[in-house]
C-alpha cells in the first residue's frame, strides 16, 4: 500500500487443543522455523517466537494489509498440517480455537522478546493459565471465563 506507514507490534498467544503437551523438543525448532516461514510469506515479520509443549508465544511486526485473525488462522492451519503431514505425533494435532493478541510500543520490544525467548525458565515458576490471566488483566481485556482456553489442572 503506497503512502501507508505503520509501526504495529503484536504478541500472539495460542494453545494446543486440550492444552496437551504435544509440541516435542525433537521438532520444536523446525516448527518454529515453519511458523516463521508462514508469517514471512504473508509479508509480516517475526521478532520472537517460542513454542512451549502446550502453547506458543509469537511477537510480530505487522503491516495493516492483513487481518490479524486471518494471519492467526493461516499460522494455525498450516502449522497443524505440517505436524500432521509429517506424522510427528501418534494422534492428530490441532490448536485450540481463539488466541490472545497484545500490543506493545517499540520501547517495550526488548523486554517482550526476552520474555518470549525465556519461556521455559518462566514456566518453571508460573503456569500458562496464571500467565494468560495476567496478560488479560494487565491489558484490561474483558473476558468470559467460559470462553478461555481449556485448562489442565
């Protein structure tokens, strides 16, 4: 889009269906590269990405030429197909419906990138549920608990 300039940074958070620990360390790096390829193919930019066994954090620099919902749909659909086509798991892999999207200013990027890349250490102290609810509260997002991710206790 000529003469369109933007600076939009979004952290996406989405979970594995049933919150099962299905993203294995053996293929995590390849999955992250594949997700980066999906994002790059949509002319968007990945700033940080970490796939935990049961959820994913993704920090993007996005242009206003694509719907965020369409981008997430494509990331989830194509990455699910990639896992299933390669038969990396015994059962079919799916992401849960929905996602969290949280915006940041440029001055916060270093902290958000470090936060995402240190997910394994972070989750030794805090559950995904606590983390996600904290995001919703921090960003003052109204939500209905009936429609949050399926939680495993």
